[in-house]
C-alpha cells in the first residue's frame, strides 16, 4: 500500500489524482491533502477518505472539531510543516505556481519520493532539486503528459543512445491566428483551449506557449539532456504526447487520448499500465491522420526565451516564473492585453540581476522580486 500526500488536491490535476486513488484502493491510500482555500472540497475529502492530516490556508475551528481524528495545519507555514512532519511514501505535487518549489525540496530532503505536476519546481530550481534527488536517492516521477511520455519512451534504453527529445504542443487557443491577429483577442477567447480541459492559468500559458518553454526546461533537468537536443513541434490533435529519437534513427513515441488520468496513473502506479473506469482509449477506426508542424519561434517567442533562460541557469528561471505568473494574473483580471504578457516578461528579465549559483532562499527572493517588478511596470503604465 502506497501512502500518498496530495498537495493541490482541489485543482484540476489534484481532483483527477483523487479519482485514480479512489479507483485503486488496494494499492493507493490518500493519507493527507492540501486544498488552499477550497473548504467545500476539503470537507468532501474528509467525508470520503480517512485522512490522517490536512492543510488549508484559513483556520477552520468548526471543521477541525468535527473531524477530531484528523490533524489540521493552517497558515503560511502549514504547507511546509505537513511535508516535513507527517508520514507518507509519495508526495504528489499538483500545486499551481511557485508555491510548489519549497515543499518539493523539503520532501526530497526528508527522503520522500515525488510525483511532480508542478512545472515551476524544476523551472525555478531544477539544479537544486535534481542535486537533492541524487543525494537522497529518491525517485521523481513526472506527471506532465509530455514528460510522462518521454519517461515511458526511455524505458529499457540507455541515455547515451538518445539523440534528442521531441516535445509536442497543441499551439493553444490561438494556434490558427497569425501574430498580428492577436492584438485584440479577449480573455474569453484565450480560455477556450481546443483540446485540453485545464485551469485558467495553465490555459493562458498554453495560449502563449510559455508552458511549452517551461516543459523544455523541465525536460532538461528530468532527463539530463542539453537544450540543443530538445526540440518542440506543433501537433494539433495532442495524440502523440512526446517522442524520443535515438542515434540509430529510430523514434519512439507515446500516444494516447488527451486525458491527464493516463499520465497521473503511470506516476502513481509505476511501472504498471493498469486499466480502471477512468481509462480513455484512442478510437483507431476514427483516427485517420496525425498532423505535425515545425515550431515557429517568431510566432511563439516565449518558447525561445525559455530555452535561453535555461541555458543561462542561475536565478533566471525563478524570475521567469514570477514574471509570467504575475503577467498572466494581470491578463486574467483584464488589466493588460494578451500580447502584453510577453512584453512584461521580457522587460522583467532585462532588468533582473543574475545570480549564477543561487541558494534556495535566493531562488524564492528572485521570484518575489519578479512579481513585484511586473506590478510596478503595470502601476506605472
């Protein structure tokens, strides 16, 4: 029985993770969860699972009194405390944003295995995280569909035989628009992803393709492949989740329905490929073609920027995360236009101070600086 602590349980990845745990009670046990501010969902978890401990931001004495057998953590330090002080086998990090970095590092230092859906953890501090993974001898399983695909394509093969990693991307909500047509697109339009059903933040990241840039940076750290051997191609159907090209000319691809249950389940049940009621299958009678298109870095400049930031390393990943998070937040609150997201990110990096070998606290400060700098740009605009 694998005991699981799920961070970000009320988000899109979190709720799907709960589905999978519920479907495999003989192998997976949810012992703890964090939900942020979603009290209603927290109560539904408490009613469904015998949770040993939970975290939410706001103190809730009434809920705590109704579940006396569950330990409650609250406040700004509660998330870190639950990771350090409680017992579990696998941390599933489904948090959104930079908040996922420190809990992941703390869990690794406690010797816990990680199933990671939080992009920001590796983008901001990949060198620190992967060094800790090696030192502590823990396993890190990717949950992103692209990295899960690469992870599966690498099984049984030697790294020295890998020529390059090929990450696929749908192109996001505005993939059929030319760059000059983006000037007046609306928030409502941006939130209409053509394939995936995701939260608002990641849907916007998909529209700018910042998420694909983040995935390139993640892949570099997860699989120890240099940036010149990681490519992105556009693939509208989101059926091929990513590929690995080998030195002998062969390419191995992982295909599946555009459903995150598959990648989450593989991370939780690795190395098994088990079926359950959430299993989605491709209809090969209806699938008549697969389309691919070369990546256009002028159309999607944030993908190229992410590669450049990754090559620089240091604290620039944390600054990229902070700038993007705050710029997307401004757009989601309809304070800036869609194309201004890119502008705010570039301007923030241009003004940033580079630190080559940052400590974890410097990573956190760099991220906060970027958020504040974007806010100052908007306030003075």
